[in-house]
C-alpha cells in the first residue's frame, strides 16, 4: 500500500494524474506506489493526486480505488454509471480537479510514471504547453509491447494524424500526456468525448480555441507490457480514429454520433437492397402484395445488421455485452425502430403503388425512417430512459 499522506506536511496541489479505468483492480495499488516514488523527489509526498475515473468495472476497480483512498488522501475516485470511454473519462477528470496541471495515463503499467516529473518541470518552466510520452521518439522502445498488429496500426494512424492536424509529433495518438488544467478545460467544449484518442482531439482543437497550436515537447517512452488483465482496445479503434478526425473537421455541421450512425445506415442500405432484390426475384410473380412482404423482411434484416454494427462501432463506448444484454438490445432496437420501419414500408409501398420503380421507392422509405431510428435508439437502446 502507498505511504499514508497524513504523515507529510501540508503542500499545495500541483498535479492531478487522471487514470481512466475499466477492470483494472489489480493494477491500482502498485501503480499508486510507482507514482509516489516518481513524484516524491520533485514535489514530495503531497502536491499531487491520483484521480481514478472508473467506468463501473465489474471486477471491483471502484471499490479497490475507494479502499486505497481510505488510507491515502491523494487518491480520489469517480465511478461513472452509464458513461464509458477514455476520452470522456479524461474530460471529467480535467473538470474535477483543482490542480493547475493534469496528466492522463493508462492504469495498466504500460506508461512509465518516471516521466511525470520531467513533464511537469517542462510545463512549469514554459518550455512546453503540452508534454507527450512518445512510443516512437528517438530513445523510445516498444520491444515489450508484443502486439505487432497494433504497432503497425498506430504507425499508420500517427502518419495520417500528423498530415491532417499539422502536429509535428512522432506519436500524436499517445494516451500519455500532460498539460495545464486551465488549457484543458478551455478546450473541453470543442472535444467530442468519443473514443480513445483524446490527445489528437486536444491538438486539433487548440488552434481554434487558444489561437495557436500548443508548444509540444515529447518524452521517449519505453512502452511496457500490460501488468495484468487484457487490453480494452480492439480493431474498432480504427473507427474511433476516423470519428475523431470527422469531429475535428466536420463535427460542427453534423453531430459526430449521427454521422457514424448514418455511415452504418448506409451499409445497412446495401444489406436492405440485397435482401429485397433476392426476395423480389423469388416473390414478384408469386402473389399480389409481394413487394410489401419483401420490403418488411428487408427492413428487419437491415435493422439486425445495423444493430450489430452500431453496437460494435458507433456506440462502442456504450457497447452491450453478453447474450442477454445483446438480445434485449436487439429487441429494443427493433422496437424503437418499428415506427420508423412502419413509415419506411408504408411510404415505399405507396410510392411503388404509384408507379415509382421499386428500388427508388425503397430508398425513399429508408430515408424517411432513418432520423427516427437514430433519435430513439440513441435514447433507449444505448442511452438511458
């Protein structure tokens, strides 16, 4: 257990270390000890705090954090119910501390706390406005990462991020960084809060909010292996990256979540039209009213596809897991979309009955139902009543 901070003399709070967590109970106590060892030479036993922002972990992470806080006043806990995602957790941390400087780092021990003191010194001296721990700067190492696919993906994403944001960084996708709390809170209104790559969001928002890009200093990071547990990231992180880029460049025109929902819906149109085409070929001469039946089956097929893909991508930060939750979510999605689906079928059938070619009639029905589907599913399937 970390040393009891009550034995130390009073000191002003200088730094908050924000740890977004999901199922990290076994990693917390050793990490707080490592942070204490790293910070003590610079600002002593106090002058810093660890702010654990937990997304209602099922392994008791929030309870473990509260147990640590009982014996160490430098540890604080925010347990979030119904909200998930690293970016939004970091934003809540920015707004929940009185410390003039804030750092964000992972709780899995892949990020070395030894860099914190140097980062803080660079910010306080004015040498930098944001400090970034880079996996790819000269002197850094990823030899213990042991995930070559993720490393290749990070290299590609970093290259795209540098080109689109103009950030002269070796690792703009890093999840370990530090900046002033005042600057962070000033940028919050422009941040999407979606996904995992909040540093990219901060860098892209700075010129619009602060009037100029932030002065950056990178610190080479020896990216370590996870101490225990498994990574919360998967291939859908590519979608988060795309979402972050979209939000920075077009998010003021169309809400990011709706744009992602619409992207999935566009893929659903392909599924819808494929199913409808197959059914029309088989049913067209069978009996009167075959188009309405085929359209209804195609709507249900597209709904099921859209639910699966939205759950995996669009609402990844609120993803439903487990067969029970997924089946309930699918049923809720179909139910909330049923009115939109009814309008879809009714409008399409009416237009087709008026002589409009069946494919065009089907597309018109899809458009009519799409906004309704987004509004209700966001509220009642992946949101809260």
